[in-house]
C-alpha cells in the first residue's frame, strides 16, 4: 500500500449535488482498521495535497471527502 495516487478534484458546487450515500471519507490517520473485503489505498488530496488513506469497496464508494480539508475528490 505504499503507492500514492492523486485524486481527481471535484468542485464544491458539483459535490453539493452528489449522492452522499456513495461518499467515502479519506482518513488522515493510518490507525483505522480495514475490513477484509476492502481495498485500502493512499491518495493525495487534490485540494490540500495531504496524503490520506481511503478504503475502496467495489461498487460502494464513488467519491471521497478529505479528512484534512473537507475537499471532495474521485480516487
């Protein structure tokens, strides 16, 4: 899990209209436990450049919000 990819920025106006049930939260801490069926990844937030940890579930999360700045992005 050492590879870091950069997320694709979502503008705030677009994020406000997106389905919140498909939103994941990117964590700034590496202390969170990850469920077995999840795929953890490191992503650089395109808003604040923080490297955050996301959990990717197949067909669950379509977009994420940064745990540091609250900016929305695709992984």
